[in-house]
């Protein structure tokens, strides 16, 4: 037989759940009516309108510091206020409509600003308290400027190979255009990175100029040629006599090491052209270290195509005879 006690409990539970559902339904309904009543009223809220500058003439550019937005008070019902908080108003300012090439700025009046802001709304809403009395828009003339090209590179060389000279860029300068105020601090411009590994021969390539400054309107030319002469190097070495200069006539000195060994790197192609006569090593007595009685050797004469010159010994000790 069915358990009457269990049946009674089930009925009470269903009845209780039904009462809870009805309560929640009426609570939701009341909340909806409250929201509708509340948001149907008129409110005044502060809004932000973003200024979008459009159709800037080719011979001018916007100056830095022009306003990017304005604020105003909008009176509307709650739903409209909420809608325009998400769909933010904008002021579409057509520069070419107001631009005069004889002037560096133009002015948008308060009434004109009101009209521009009002065009964002579907009906005639009350707009008050614009954050500016008028909008001044400043423009810079577009100017030309010649700047030096800096080649960016990542090179590695095969063992024994080195560059003979510095990187050559042709042309070594380009002409950029842009607002006069923005270009005044720009004196150089960089290329894309040239990346070459294990180099063993001359390099010659074309590379683009990189425009990392949004204020630069044009770059002419926008590509340059980059070249580098590369050669295989070998080490040369000579032992050379030291010549002392600026020695007082009444002074007699003796060099502890009268000779110095000069080692250097030179391209294999030029190796045979270099001889002892290509060098002259001097020590300047007037520039001696007086405390420790030594002088530094100097190459007063040397071939122009050698690199990494090293002296041994690096300092020349001397004795004074009185």
C-alpha cells in the first residue's frame, strides 16, 4: 500500500516549490517595472565626444597638442544615456573644409561644435556645458629635410676574413617630408637590418629605409644601396728601430729596448707590398712618464691598409746618463 506520509511530504514540497517560483516571477516582474520606470525619467550626464580629424590637405599636417576630445552635459532618458555611454559620440572634423594655407590654425565656434555634437543623436536632445568655448585647430606646414642614413646590420665573417673598410651607403642621405615641428629633432634614419653570416666575399645589396616615426609623410628614395669590401687577412710582423724625438741636446739616454716588434693584420692581396720601410716608430721624450721613466711607442708612419697594430714591448724604459 502507498505510504500516506511520503505522499503528504511530496505534495507539500511541490506546493512549496510552486510558491517560490511564483514569488521569484513577481519579484522579477517588479524589478522590470522598476527599471522601466526609473530609466524612463530624464537624467543629465557628462559625456565625452572623441574628435576625429579627417581629410587633412597634403601640404599640411596636424600639430601636436590639438584636442582629442571634448566633454558636455547631455539631458535624456536613462535608456538613451546608457546607449550613448556605449556608443560614444564623435565629432567628424573635415579639415579641408576650414583650412586656409595662409594661416597656421582655424577656429570652430561653440555653436558649430554644438551642431556637430548634436548630429550624433537620433532626436533633439539638450546639450549644455561644452568643455571649450571654441575649438582651435593648429596645423604645421609640410617641409622637406635631408637626413643621414644609418645602415643596420648583423654580420659574421668566415675565419680569416674581415672588412677592408667601413660600410658604404649610396645615397648616404635621403629626403624626408613631414610637419616642421615634428622633423626638427630628426637627423638620421635607419635601414632594415641586413643579416648575413659566414661572409667571405664583398657584399652589395639594396635595402629599404624603415619609417618608425608616424610623423614622417614621405621618404625619397625609400631604398639605398649598401656595400662592403671584404678580404682574407694574414698577420705580418717586423722588428723596427725606435727613434727618440724632442730629446734635449744636453741629455744622453739609453733605451732598455732599442727595438720594438710591430705585428699587424693585412689583406692577403696587400701582404707583399709592405716592408720595413713602410714604418717609422718614434718615442716622444716630451710625453714621457716622468715618475717611472718610460715612453710609449708611436707609429708615426705606417701603411694605410693595416689593422690591429700591436707593439711588443708596449712601453719603452730608458736610462738617463748625466
